[in-house]
């Protein structure tokens, strides 16, 4: 009889009032400086936004983040948020965000007809073939994916001129008292 020793938690939500919230987010990030540094193969405001929209984004996505915390049985707060914009040829290599907590991806400007979702890499191999397990979730604009921050993930090179924009964020359990708490 087959039984599971481990479960790998991931969560997916559609943002409510997406059209309104998308306009609000685009207006906010429009004022940010996007740069490429070192070996980065994409544009981001992570080093230039000074975490300026952590509280704002926490409030904007309060309903979805509260639902996540309820389903994941955690209490956490957003500690960082940034935007990544991919132009033709841009990609992101395999990476993770940290060894604990949760990370989220909000698909902000995304056309499923021409864009690929983020590819996630399982933390173990197929025991019968030694192949690496990967998966791409079915997403659209306004989809949030949340998973453990140590989850390896990457983005294949963008092959079209239509840019792809995501907003990423980190959530840590046991929040400091000065930050918003979701229960």
C-alpha cells in the first residue's frame, strides 16, 4: 500500500477585485526604478524600492494572505516585496529565497498565450529514474502562488516582445510586533 511520508505545501489564489488592484499596483510600481545588476538577466526594483511597498501590498492583498495563513496554519508577515520585469530574452536562473518561511509570486502582467509560468523544482528526484521533478502551475493575471521559500524555481527565457511582470514577496512566521500580522 502506498503512503506518503511528506507533503510539499503550495497554495494558489486568484486576487479578488483584480482589475482595480492591478491598476493600483501598476501605478505604485511605475514610480520605482528598475535596474539590472551584475549577472541579472531581468529588470527589478528589489534593490531600489527600499521595501517601500511592503505595508501597502500587505494591506492590498490582506484577504488573500489571511486565507493563506488560515489554510497553512501559520501566522506571518510580509518582510520584503519587489517587482521583476522580463523583456524579450530575459530569464531567471534556478534560485530560492531563503531556508524558511514562505514566498509568493503574483502574476501582474502575464499573457498565458505567449508567456510561461514560473517552473518549480521538487526537492527530491524520481526514485525509479533519478529524473528531476518540475512543474509549471496553470496561472493567469491576478494569480498568486505561495510555497516554502526554499523551493527552487526559475523562469525560461522570454521569447516574445510582450513583457512579463511579476510581483514577488516573502512572508515570515512569528512576526515582529511592528508589522502586519495575518491570522
